[in-house]
C-alpha cells in the first residue's frame, strides 16, 4: 500500500515537472529564439543590445562599475605614494649632500690641524736647535780669552751682544768688560742693567 502511494506521489511530481517544462520553459525558449532571429533579421546587434541592457540592471552592472571604482582608487593611492616616495628621496638626497659637505669640511680641518702640528713640531725643533747652538756659542765665549772675545762682541749689534753677555758667568763677563774701552763697557753695563730690570718685572 505504501509503495503504491509512493509511486503515485512520484508520478504526480514528474507530471508537474513535465507540465512546467512543456508549458513555461520550452515555449519561453522558443519565443526567445524567435525573437533573436527576428531581431537579427531586422539588423539589430543582439550582443551589443544585451550588454547595453545589462549595464542598466543593478545586480549585473554594479560589479563592473565597482571594480572600475576600486581600480581607480588603488591607482590614485599608488600615485600619491609614488609622489610621497619622491619627496622622501629628495629629502634624503638633500641630507646626504649636507653630510657629504660636513665630511669634506671635517677632512679639510683635519688636514689643516695636521699641517699646523707639523709646523709647530718644525718650529720647536728649530727653537731647540737654536737654543743648543746658542749654548754652544756662549760656551765658546766662556772658553775664549777675554782679549779676543771683547772686540768680537763690540762688532755685534746691541741685541746679539746683550743675549751673549747676559748668559756669561760673572767672572767671564768682568774679564771681557775690562778689555773694552770705557764707553763700550758703560753702554753694555747699562743694557745689561735694563735687561735685568725687565726680567725682574
């Protein structure tokens, strides 16, 4: 009994489905095919018309326009980001140029400092050599006889004579002064006295 009822239910379902195809689907397809043939014969481009109508249907057209809008937004963002990157690159280049300039200035100052140090070392060496030579000169006058030393000193300019006389021992100085004429001895005595006063001050 149940099997019979089930068979009857299936027959009713299939009969309804057949009716739907026979009455609605097949006639609709036929009508659409006839309409397409008529439109084509009449010179209407069916494909272009279909595209045109689909653009006016909201759920069909929104996807295409939405994608175009998204692409446009992304392209605009890319353009803005590229412009920002160019600005940053320009700033970096400017800062790099300043750093390079500073580095060159530092190198130049370092070279100048080294050059000045060399000049100082050279002057100190010359000064040391001069002091050594001057001591040797003073030593020579210390060992030289007063009779020979006195005429040589009187031929020097006052500054040179004063430098040597001021470094001699008091005994050697007195012996050389005795060999000078009184006027010369008085002059050098006065110069030595003035130099001594300056040193005290």
